[in-house]
C-alpha cells in the first residue's frame, strides 16, 4: 500500500510538471504494481484505478475476473540467449535479485526427459560469499552512466529442462522450460503483482446496490452514483493551510514517547523510542548453557559444533546477527517472549566429549531441550539453517513441540502408573485437533484442478503431473529435511495397544470423551501430528474401525463439530473399495452420517457418488436425492431452507464455498441424478426426475445444462410444447454463453419433427 501511495504522489507531481503530458490512459510498468491505470483528462481532472477486468452476473450474484490474477498469466518471464555453438554449461540469471532469499521460489533441474527432477530454493544455488559480494557492489557508488546491477547469476551443467516454481500457501505455479543445446543464458524474472491473489465476488442487492467481497472478507458496499442520496454537510466558515502549524505547549511528535521507559528483558534491549533491538542470549560454555535452559523451559538451546572450520566463528556471528535483525523486525516495538525461542552456543574443542558420547559428528547443528536432551540435529550448510531459523521458524517451532510431545507420550506410555485420563490427554497431543483446525477435503464433483503453467511442447506432456507431484514433495523436503528429529524407541504397536485400552475403558462405561473422539478421528483419517517420530513397527491400525466410528457418532455437543465429524468420516468411507467385505456396514454408516449432519449436502453427495459407481441412477442414490429434495421442499419457502443449509455448513470445512457456488452444487446434484435417470431410460422414475429437475432450475436459473435435462424429460413424458419452450431457451443460453450447443440443438430439432 505504501508503494501505491508513493505512485499516487509521483503521479500528482507528474501532472504539475513543466513538460505538458499528453492526455489519455497511462499504465504502471512497475512489475509489483501492475494494474494501476492513471487517466489524464482534457479538463485537467484525473482518475486512478487499481483493478480492472470483467464481471458476470448470475442470478443474484456477481463474479469479478481480475485480469492480473488470471491463471493463464505466467508466474515468471523466462528469456533464452542462444549461442551459435553448443556448450555444456548454462548461466542462470535471476531478477529481481531478492528472489534468492525467498523460500517460496524454487528451481528444479531435470537432466533427461524421463529423469528425476531435483528441486532447490533459489538461494541454495549461491554461496554466502557471492551474496555478500553482490550486496557490497549494490551499495557502492556507481559510476556516471552505469546501470544498477539488479541480477544475480550462477552456472549449471546444462540440463534437459528447468522447472521454475512459485509456491504459495494455497497453490504452486509450476512452469517447465526445455533447454536446447544452443542456449547459453537463461534470464528468470518474477512476474508477480500485488493483485495476484485478489479474488472478488459479490451480491446484487438491487439494480443500484452491490456488496463486494475481496478474498472472502467483510463486504464493501457500493451504491450507483446516480442513485446515491447526498447528505448535506456544513460548509466551513474559512479554510486555510499552514506549514509548521503549532500552538502553545504543543509537544513534538517524538516528545510524546520521550517518557516511555525502554523495557529491558534478559534477551531484548531498546535502541530507539519506538523500536527494540533484539539480542539473542549467546552462552559462554555448555555447562552454564544447560543450566540456563533448564531455568527457562519455554526455550531451546541451539548449538553449532564445527571445531575444524576456518570460518566457524564468523559464520556463527553472522547467523546470530541475521537472527537478531529478523526477530527485531518481528517484535517491532516491544519485546515478545513468544518469538524468543532459542539461546545459542558455539561449541569448542573442550566440549568434544559431550558430542562423542552423543555420536555427533563435526560440523553439526543441535537443538537441546530443557532436560539437555538432543531433540534435533542437522549437518546442512549454515545458510540453510539460517533460512530455517529466519523464514521457517514457525514450522521449526511446531516440529520441536511435536517432538517434545512424542517424548512426553513415550514416557507416559512406558509408565505403568499412568491413569487412563492422563494417558488419553497425552495421546491426544499426537493427533491434529480436528475440532479447531481446518480440514480440507477434495470435492471432485465441484472443484477444478489448479492448472499447471508450462511451455507447450509436442513431447513429454505427462511431465506436468509429474512436476506437480515433485514440487509438492520438494516443498516438504525443503521444510522437513533441514533437521533430523528425535525418534522414540516406543513402537506404534505399543501405542495401538494403549489406544485400544483407552477405547475399551470409555466405551464400556458409555462415556463420550471429546479427547478420545478427536484421537479416533485422527487415527481413522491418519491425521497424526508426530507418529513419524516413533519406531514404525506396526502401522496396520483400525481393525476396530467400525467400533471407533460408532463411538464417535455418540458425540452430540456442538452442531458445527458434528458436521465436521460427519464430513471427515464421509470422505473416509467414500474411499472404501466397492469389493470391501464390510461395504454394507459402511453403507449403513453413510446413512447414519446423513442424519447425524442434518442432511448436509456434501455428505449426501458423497453417498450418492458411491452408489452410482456401482449402478448409474441406482435406487439407493435416488432415495438419497429424495431425502435432500424433501429437506428443501417442505412447509417452508425453498430459499429459506437453502439458506438454513448454507449457514449450517462449517466454514472450517467448506472454506471456499459461497452462496452462488452452494446453489450451483445443489443444481449439479439434482440435475445429474435426473439426467442419469433419463439417459438410462428408467421410465418408472421419469416423474421423480422431473420434480428434481424443476427444483434444480428454480435454485439456479438460466443454466443451459439443467434446462436441457428438463426439456428432454418433459418431451419424454409427452409435454411437447413445454419441452420445446424449455429446449429453445437452453439452446439460446448456450449460444450466448459460448458453450457447446450442438446436442441441445439436435434435441430441439427432434422435438419439432
């Protein structure tokens, strides 16, 4: 936003410059601020727009398509420089140079068409000295006429192809480029905009009023300028502008904070009135370090052991300095213990006995807990470890916490005096909290796969899917493999036995324990937090899965949580193969889940899909559609019932659903089942299908596909005139929407014969 304001300020200066600019539209060419349009008008007025695109109105909803966030736009601009002769090396230039420090940008190397793709973050291709030299040159005075160097480069053995990746929280953009034998240089530019992640949808309240949601946050309200009711504001008696305005006794801005005492904490000290300079605690010797960490159990001891390294002290000092700067920026204006996770210690030769005892090799990083136990180790480069500390600190902290939980659990499990409630509480820490965390599941009937952006070639097209899978693995590897974490000697077999003991205790007493419900959900769905930290001796759990599910369904405290429970179980049941010997039992559970969730649409749809896999338009599936139809069509208005269903959906599960999409899902389910009945010519069910189709067209108007279904069903039962009217509308809408309409038109021509 600061950059936008800066551009606005510059634009105003530009308008007042002595050289008269031409009127018309000006486009921002700053890569990060693409999409800002400035209009200079003949009447000396200007307008500045920060977004543009197209919009589409569907019933009472409006959808905005932001040109700059278009999936077709490349995440990178890649240019090749070719030489006349083939060579074995290629230079990779990246711009802007700061890309080297971004953990969300990856470069993958593939040495042959069907070969493995090796991914690294951009920074892993540079050594620290090279980066320091670049910045020294950047900050030095440039000679007159000399351009600023904004690119960094490195040399590679020429690969078959490169993959450039921008990995965001919700998705990764992956682009593949084939490197021909004559390519000598590759320039990679980031092609991102501040508006890339904008998503805009809205509701049409009336012809002159809109609500617009940006990234699904609180709505912005808009009123048509013509319809806006102007309020009468009072006119000031005078208006003046003064420089250096003051009044007697007025304090200077800095004086306001002059009396604020700097907060001095063990590891933080203020360096100005408004900012704090964080200083990590660096220990002098190992014995004292272990004593101090025991006094402060919320922290860990971070140790660097490299007694033979020539740059060890300098590297360690640089790591601490970078860490201090990063934590200072995070804390900003005051000390916050939540970010002060580590004390640091540079080991010396005198500590050699400790490291030999713990089988630690030279050039290692260690993290010790309050008990002096080594819970994580690494032999990665100091740059990689620095990146983990500064850019993946949240991940590292969570992983260390999981490791601590694993240690606690193994101690609890092996202690024969541990009570059932204590064992339950401790075991629960090793499963994700499915009641509070988001549970994302794949609604394949309604969502589209994220497109993979890559250069198009006639060969190796299957590499797209391969690239997507490898990138995901690479992202995980980047986070997980910088450290190796403590692994308990307690086996999963023992944990399974303890779980069964807990389950039998509560189940036999008919006690619904919410912690046990969470444990069982995690066990069935595989949502373990830290079971990879245990000895994997036996991971063939869930022989009691049906018993577990029946116990879970006794939970009846919170309706939102019940929907989440039902959704998790429904997605698990949907994965059961049709030839499962217990399939009838799972089908019975599917019916239970529908009632348990209040006839939730997603759960009904899962069950319908399962039944239709075995037989198209099966009677079991038809009964489920009837259930949902009757949920919407009863003694209340249809849209009131739809609204109730929409509001009952847990936001933690359907995190992307909106009103328009929800109505489309209802339409899709009703229309698909009605069409299956028509297509399989199950004439005894035609009237049943017609009522579903009529409702689908009420829920989502002007959908050519559902209109076509209704038209053909009407014609099949002899309602010719109604069929022709409906089919004519379907054809017209299909043409307007520029979708395939030949089949619709053929059906219409047959009706007219």
